[in-house]
C-alpha cells in the first residue's frame, strides 16, 4: 500500500471518492492568495524588470482574434514595450496623441480576464475588445460589425467575479462611442446581446436555435468575462466584433482568413481607435448598461 492510499483511507471511505465534490460558492470580497500586483512584481523581478519599467497606458485595445493584432498595431503606430510576458507582448502607440496599448488577449475567457487583471494592476482603466464572432441571427452577414450590449455567461471565468444572477454588461459610454464611430465609418453594424462560450466545439445546432429564439446576435469566447471583470474591478469596458460567418446557414464556413475579412479587420481597427478619441469627451465613470437592455438594434 502506497503513501497516497494510506492518506486517502485516513481521510474518507473509498466509496465516497466516487461522489462529485461540490465547488463552494465564491466569496467575492475575499482576497486571493496572490493578487495581480504581487504576480506582476514576481514575474517582473525574474525578468530583470522593475515595476517602474512597465509603462501601461490608460486605454487598452484587447486583440481577441489573431487577425486583429496587426491592424491595431498599424492603426496606432504601436511599438513593443517592456512587459512581463514574452508570449503576449504589449505594444504602445498613439491615437491623436493619446497613448494606447495593444495586446493579444485570446482565445478564451480565462486568458482575457488574466490579461485584464495584470494591466489593471499596472494602471489601465479602459478596455475595448476587438475580434471576431459567429453570427446566429440570419440577417447578419459575414463582415458586419456587432457591438454587444450584453453577454450571456456560458463560460466559467465570469462566475468568479459576479454572482450568477448578475448580467455581464459593458459600459454605457463605450457603447455610445462605438455606435458613433460605426456611423462615421459608414459600416453596417448591430447592437444587441451575444452569447459567450468557452467550448467552441460544443456550439450545437440546438443551442444556436435556442439563442436565436432569445434574440441573441452572435457567439464569441471572451466578452462576458471582459464585462464581468470590468464590473468587478470598476473599469470601463466594451467590445466590437466582426461576424466571420453566419452559423444559421446550412453550410456555414469558417471565414477567418478570407480577403474580405482581412479588410474588415482593418476597418474595425480604425473604428476602435476613433472610439478612444471620442471617449475623451465622455465622463470617466464606470456606468454599465441597464440589465433591461436585451433588444437588437440594426443600423
């Protein structure tokens, strides 16, 4: 009998082990064992950096799709700066003399939340997620823009930040600024609720049909976590997504690498940077959309 077997037997009967262990309800005001600030200090030290070397701007563009990173870097004329993770470099550029950060924060809710936490600990206060989504409303075409007004929480990360009965909502000011920027850019866009999942290969036909009946516009992997972290940490957040395909079509294809979509990613990069300029004239408050907003708006 090995040591692990002895330990197991001393704690509980073998028959109990087969039962599912319940996860305790989160205590949202309880401090974590390691805070984002402490983590950054440790990683920076091992990388030969000091906290004063980390120049994180107030405004951050989160790249949520691989096709977004280069357009955002070019649009902001950003250059790589000192940061704690080599695999996810931080770029800093300018939009109308406003410092703006660009960073890869995908795929998935856990990574998006962790990147945000690290940046918030270094002073970031405004986040706009830029990426792709799969449309589930029949009238939305590939290349159309989607501004989520709410994200259904079908992932695990957000439940560590908000109770299950609280909706994941973006900040009002960012949504209004994104809409204004879309109108100025003369792009086809929609505003409404989306569905966020962390299991893209479990996006089944029955789920798509269900969310379509509920008026959901599209599906992505990060928005609900971004909104939840924003509410929890009291920072301003929003997302703008390009529909890569329409999942209601009989033969829906993955449109990530089409020439048309590459062009749209440059357009959405331009739209997101316009939004940052507009936010200079929006009160710097962390006010989120009313939970009652669940309708779709087509422009």
